């Protein structure tokens, strides 16, 4: 293999994302305390050896809740991006490959989706179909479809007129195979970048929704929810609100840097 | 005949991330008044940049050095910027391969030619317009009044190339550099353009440096030819001599690899191997990796350009037989 | 001996619809191919020459099955192509393969050479993984590549090498007809000869039939047995190479041949160069397509379209002069 030059951003991004991923994995097997375990006598503890990040207004261990919250964040990110990616690629490739009236209709629908402000749409969706993490993920997923569809489509439009696609057709390759095997790999790098960035915004959106009380329902921990609960005690226990804030910032920063780094290196021709 | 241009030992290198990349080495040539000099070679042989270096149209990472670069007795190496701008277009004009991209799409074609006149001559707008239309007629464009106000996308490739030629010839330059002017055109249009250039050469006494990869076109146009390979001039002679008695194995191979109707359908001669990249230039003769006659000497030593008969130069230790020898 | 017909094209027409710029505008079209008929015999090379925009590549693409014709019949081995169902069409695509002009865009930059060459076989479900690999090795060897090329990417190859890979790729399914669309125009002269030789060798070895499309008359003459000359979507002359070059009948063919710069011709040729430019294909002349540029244009040329008639054995021309 040839040696590739990775950018500085890429390294920082990787370190942050790996750190967060580590937390997620560990949280499946071990948290210092049970997340829902209350202890009124120990509320608003400052960070100490027993509770590394202190406790909240019910005396629950913040570190444990952050760890469990990371699961929620990753779950929302992965699933909503998954939904967006799947339908985005499907719609984008059909629109880009067939063109004409099909393209026109599909892309106008996408425009309509984009026209809604993202968080507002999610709010509406959750308000109509009910609160909860599943509906949040679906809403965020739908909102990210147009972005992926557009990237896929523009990639398809670039690759489609090239001669190797004609060559594949003349060999007798089916349309579906041309789309998925011959064209898609050429479009994948901008998609990966978009995934990484989209993941960051999904985490942020989930935090926002939960902050408003519409996302993850109590007593399940979520970074956004912790932030909203903690704001009443901002002066009394600053660590309570600072810690989830830091984690939200970290994950957004990490994935954005990662996406940035990937876009710089994902090109075999360089 | 007067010498218009005298270039000696021209070398061009590019500064890249991987170090210095030598693109042209020790190329010397003279251009006489009223002559048409052909430079022929395959992609990457340095034929275009050799011509471009004359009026300093190379990218900024290029390093040009030469022992002499005289134009009309003026040293092109040491002239200042303003003088260079004056020479460009007025004394040395240039036409490119792609007429579509060489003209401004947002400006009327007539205006572009008129601007050329106004840049180099003191004339009123009216005079310049008249001169433009006269020149456009001269290069074979009809309905000139309407064409003057057209945009490039309204014209075909052949017409655009005529416009380019009109623009290049408007100030009656002493030298016209034509960089593959007909490669992007169809054969019947190519024939028209070549005819036009020959006619202009005769009438205006403009010398032409004609760059092409097509020996057929070179044969029709040029009085003298220089064959380039990997940045070296490998052979230089009068056109008829070069085509009839090529002395360098590369020239010979090039000629042989063109389908010949007289020889019928026998296999074509193909030069073995591939064209090297500039970064892979061998230490000895540039052609040694593809030459059948190459010896150890060829691989280690660079042959000098030697005169094997009058005005027939070749850079080879073992030139092919020449009837005059 | 009666020659066997491999492919026959009859009254082929193709009109490209131009996109409407206004909502209720009447849709106009560009006449790319107009009433083209010819036969290709088994084992021969049929050359198609013409200048840019004359429809020669469109014709190749139609026969190669990339775009459908507007009208007309194409028969391959006595079967009409347009009436085929999906399965038959797939087996037909095995028999007709294409080689393209630009060696830089004809190979997928994200795939290794081995993958690209295996793809035709995979699509047609031929052989196991091991067999595929072995076949690819054999074919690579055939055109002078060693096994290491199996794992290389296209960008590591030079233009000539890529074109050779393109040729191998079209050969993987052992087709009967190969449509070569300007296979050497993008290559340097010294590389051109290699590719032309290779094409000839392969033709002999696999008994291939070529439809050879090019704008370069020297190359077409060298490669072909019979040649069709196209102008503005029409076949204006058709004949065997010797007849066509020694006795060109159509004024267009004549000027085309005289316009080609030739290294080998010693005498200065009497040029019968055409004036003017190719007319816009959206508004072709009503009569003979060449009437706007033809030095011998007569009155009826401007209004009546001449038919394609046989002047001598196997030599057809579409011109009023010979009626």
C-alpha cells in the first residue's frame, strides 16, 4: 500500500471519535452506578473520588448518565443517518441515472423537504406522532434524506456520461448493477464526508429535541435532557450542565473534523 | 535570408514538489524571414513550451535558461516587462489549438480583434473597426458586419479559428506561433485553414512556427522541421530531406507507423515500448529505451547534435544511412 | 461464394429531440441519422468515415444497443434486434461489443484492471471465481501484459495501455462484431500503430468482424475492406476501399480524400477543397445534404434528395450526377 498523508484534522477527529466510541462500548458492560439509582442525600455533589463528575439533583451519578447518554446519541446518529443514507442514495441515484421527468419530480420533492426548517419539522413530526426516541430518529432521518440525495445525484450526473458506463451497458450489465456497482463507488467519498458531518448534526438535533423535552423520555439519560434539567441549577452545580455540554461539543467537533479529514484523503488518484 | 529568431541552447525546467523536472534541454533553432518552421513530436515532448518560452507564456514555476535568444537583434532574455507586452501580439503572435476556449465568450468577436489593434497601435475606434472588418474578410469570413457583433458560441470551430488567425495577424506580426491550430478541426476545414495560413505567409511575409503532431500537416506547411523527443531536439532538417531520408531512428519509426496506402495492408511498424514520462528520462540518449539499435554507449552517454549533411542535424551515435554520405 | 451477412441496417433514422425552452413550443429535433442502410459481412472490417457531427458515432451507439433508433430495422444474424425480448437482448449484447475513443474515461477509476475485465463474464454468469481469474490472466497475456496488471488501477497505465485493456475487455465475451469508435484518435502516432496492429491480429485469431468508425481517412483505409462515407447523417457513398479511394464518385468523398495531408504523396495534390461549413443539423438542406458546399451543385440538388444507387459492383453513391 502506498503511504497516504493524513491531515492534522483527521487525527484529532479520529482521537475524539475513538474516545466517544470507547465510552459507548464501555457503557454496555460497565457504569460506575446504576443510571436511575437516586440518592437524595447525595445530591449536587462536586466532583470527588466517589463520583468523578459529581451528582445531579436526584443524587444520580453524572458520569454514569453521560456514559448511558452516549449510547442514545450514537443510536440516534447512526439510525437517522442510516435512514437518510438509504433513501438518499436510492432517490439520488434514480434521479441522477434516469434523468428527465423522474429526476424533476424526485428533486422537487426533495426541495420541498429542504424548505422546512429541520428542527421545526422534527418538532411537528414528534408532536403529531408522539414523543419518544423512535419518532425522533425517523424525523431526523427524513430531514437528512435530501442532502444525501443531492450529493448522490450530482455524483451520478458527473459519472454517467463517462465512457466506462457506456462500456458497461454494451457488455450487458443491468441498469441496477451499473448504478450500484459501477457508479456508486465513485460517489461514495462525498457521501462518507456527508455522513460524518450529518452524524454531528443529528447528535446536536437530538440534544436539542431532548432539551425541549420531546426526544428521549425520562428517566432514560440523554445529553440534551441533562442539559435542560441542569439549567435550573446552573449556579448551584455548574459541573452538572458543563459536562453534558462538553460532550455534545466534543462529538460535533470530532465528527466534523473526521469528515473534513476524510474528504481530504479519499481519492486513490492522489 | 535574414535571421529573425536565433535561439541557442534553450533549456526549460519546472520546479515541482518532487524537485526539478527538466522538460526541454539544449534546443537550438533559427527562424528565417518568410520561413515556416515545424516542430513535431508526441505528447509531452516539449514542443509547445519551447515556443511559449519565447514570449514568456510559461507558468511561474518554469525556469528558462539559454545561451542566446535573439529576436530581430533584440535579446528576449533581458527585455523588461513593458517591452515584452509590446512584442507579444504585435511582433510575435500566437494561435492555440482550442479556438473555443481561447476567445472570451462574453465579448463580441469583432471587439476582441479591435481591442488588439487599440492595444498596439494609435488609431481611432473607427479606423480600428474598419481594419478589423478588412482583416476578417481577408481570413475568409463572409458577412463580416454581422459577424463583428457575434459571440463565440454563435460561430463554428472553423470560423473561430479564422477569427483567432485574424486576431493574431491584425498587427502584422513578424512571427506567428501556431500551436496545433488544426488539431481540433475537421479535415475539410483543416485544409481551408492550412491554405489560409500559407497564403498569409506569402502575402504578409510572416514567419510561422508551426507546432503539430501530424507529419502529414507538417509536410504540407513547413520548409524546415525539428523533431523533438522527451525535451531534446533529435533531428532537424529541411522538410523534404527529413521525410525522405530520416536519420534518427525515432523519426524513421514515426514515419513508418503511419499507414501507407502504397504498402497496402501489411503490418504497421510500431515503435516498441512506451513514451516515458519526463521524470523517467534516461541518462543517455532519450530514445534508447525504445530503440532497436541502442548500445551500451547510447544508454550511458548523451549524443550531441551533429550535422550529417548540409543543414541536416541529428542527435544519434548511429544515424541511419544517408545517400549523400 | 456468397458472403455471409452478419449485420444489416435498413432505413435507419434517429432524431434527437431538443429540450423545449418554452412550455407550449413545438418540439424540434436534430436529425442525427437519416435513411442509412448497409450490410456488414462476416469477417470483414467495415469502415465508417465522416467529420464531426455527421452521425457516425450515433450510428455505432445504436448498433451497439446504447441508444434506440427512431425508425428502421437492424438485423443481426437474421434476427431483428428491435423485436428481441430482454433475455435475447442480453445474449445479443454478448455478440456485439464496443471499443471507445477516450482511453482515459473508458475504464472505471475506482476498480482494478482485474475487476474490470472480469465484469463481462460475471454479468453473463460465466465460470467460477477461479476460472474468471485464469481467463483474465490469459487474455492479459494475449495483449502483452503480465499478471501484475491484474491488481493495478487504470490511472497507473498510459493511454495506449488503457486502450489495450479496453480492447481486451470487449473481447472477454468472444463477440462476433466489435464496434470500434475512434479507437486510436486520442493516442500518439507511435502508439496508434501498436493498437491498429493488435486489432488486426485479434481479428485474424478470433475471426472478428469490425465496424471501424474514424475521422482519419488514412487509418480507415488501412483497416477496412469496405467503407461508408457519412455526411450530415446520411450515407453518401459506400464501396470497397480500392474503388472508393481510386475512383471516388461523390464530390464529398473526393474533397475529403484530397483534404487529408499525406506524408507519402510526393506530388502536390490537386485540391478540390470544399467551401464553407457543415450546415446546422437542426435545419438540414431540403435536397442533397452537401448542396450548400458542393462545387458541382445543380438545380435539382437543392430540392430533391438523391437516392443511394449502385454505380458499379458493390459501389453505391447518393448523388444526382449519376442518376
